[in-house]
């Protein structure tokens, strides 16, 4: 059974029990032990472990007052199969954040909204989760996923992934601009590809790095579905600008060519502009990230883009378009009632981000209504609670007020 748990916990292949090195190790530790067969592991041991864990998770899920869910799909490169998953998130009685992958299923044929919807409904039914316990359902922005959530009756609880929305925003308004996509990014990818396919060129680059006393870093290849990987690719090339320039001077017959001065300047400007997004993305991607951070992220990025659009030099028009698209895509988050309440109830933020007194009053009214619905509490108690919230928030604002402008996107730290 312990070997089965090892396979599950460490995501080891079932073939582990047939590996000669592993069998030799076990034989050395206990010569009398008989190694179970691969078939015994797949048909008996691991299914028993699954059922045992499932019962425990089901009990934990049943005790939760509310649950939020993340769902996503992907296709394996090896056999082109499509899979969808459903993961539950909740707070237990000890106020600890809990997470469990409830379901993983292969989708045959086209992954239509109807098929995904059936997967969602069947998963919730199997785990005995009623609709009134569903707080948020987080997904990407794909049309089939949006349709699936609507067909499953979860539309009012749905929320698009902030990181995926940001991916669409930056890709559409920055990386698809002709001067950026065709002239800069395509050329940078070709440079990286050359070094990844030529060990002699890589060795020569490392020698140059040593001579110039530069960090001996390899170049980074980006992934088109991750905007920040393109950021890392450009950042690394700017770091190695001197070594790359010297390499291409010595190797003029190379099938890749160095960036010209305008392209280097564009790369440096993009890095400075996107650095703020990269920091925010890392914060929003942490294991303990909370929905209460979303609105503060939006407010801070809007202020930053407003400042950047006035100071971005030759790409000022592009940054202005990025700002407009960002505001358009994220407006639904900014005015989401549940997100506003989550932000206000976070002791780090409270009402510090609200712009007007009317906005603050609306948020407080929403909290009072939610509190009364959950606890059937007298309105007087609710008013006392929100009055205390406002008082403590005023104290916070008094101690942390600042009139500094957002940091310039064109200044290196």
C-alpha cells in the first residue's frame, strides 16, 4: 500500500514496480518482500487509495458552507487527447484554505460547451454539491467554457481568470502590433532558436560572456500562450545585448541576425512598461492569492497605464490602446458586487480603494444585506459592524496617505 501511495503522491508511473533499480532497493531493505505486479497496482491498490481519499474529501466538502471552483481544459501533446478538470476551494472550520481536485475527465471529440456543461453538472452531482453552495466558478475566456457555465446554471457565479484576461489584453494590443510582433518578437525568437540548435554557438556565447564578465545565462524561448514568457525572453536578450552584439560581429554568416538599435530600444521600453504587469502577475499567481486582490490590481494598473501612456515615447499610441483595452476588459471585475465585498472585508484593503462616498455606501449596504441573509441578524448590528469598518479604514487612510505619482515606466530601478 505504501508503494501505491508513493506512486500517487509523487506522480510516479506504474512501471516503477518493474524497474530493476527500484526492485533491487526494496530487496536490499527487505529481502522477504514480494513486489506487487503492475496490474495489481492499477486494478487494486491505487483504486482503493482513491476511494479512501475520496470519502475523506467528500466529508470535508460537505462541511464547507460555500465552495469556489476552478475549471480548465487542455490537450496532451503525445496523443492529442482533451481533458477537463474541476478543482474545489474552500475555508474549513479552522479557517485554513483548502483545495482538492474533484474531477478529471477525458472529453472525446470536439470539446463543445454542451459536453463541458455535462461534465460540470455530473461532477457537482457526484460530489453532492448543491448549487446554493457554489460561490465562484473561475474559468478562462473561451467561448465554449462560457457557454458550458451558462448551460450548467452557474453563470451568475462565474468569473473569468484575471491572468488569462491579462494575457488576451497584452497579446492583442502589444504583441500583435506589427512593429513589435514581426520586427522585434519574431527576430528575437529566431535568435533564441539559433542558439538552442547550435551547441558551438552556445559555447562561443558563453566564452564571450566570460570575457565581458556578464552573467552566464542561456537565452530563453517564449511560449505564445504565456505573455510573461515573451517578457522574460526580451529581458534576457537585453541583459545579454553586449555579448550578443559581439557574437554576431564575429559570426556574420550566421543564419540569425542581431537586433538593430531601434529594436533594442523598443525591447528595453517594452520591458520597462511590462515589468509592472509581471510583478502583478506573480502576486496574483501565488498559491495564497485571493479574489480580494483583483480590484486593487485593476485600480493600480489603470493608474499606472494612465501615467505610462503619457511617458512611453515612440510607443505612446500603443500604450494608449493597451490602456483602453485593459479598462474595457476589466470593467466587469471592477463593478462585481462579490469582488467589492471581498476587497472591503480584507483587513489589508478595507475601503481604501473606493473613489466616492456613494460607492462606499453601496458597498456597505451590500455587506449588510449579505450579513443579514446569512445570519438573519438585526439591522442595528449590521450598521455597527460597517461603522467600525469605516472608522478603522479612516485611520488606515490617515496613516498611509501619499501624493506620489506612479513610478515612471521609463525609469530603471
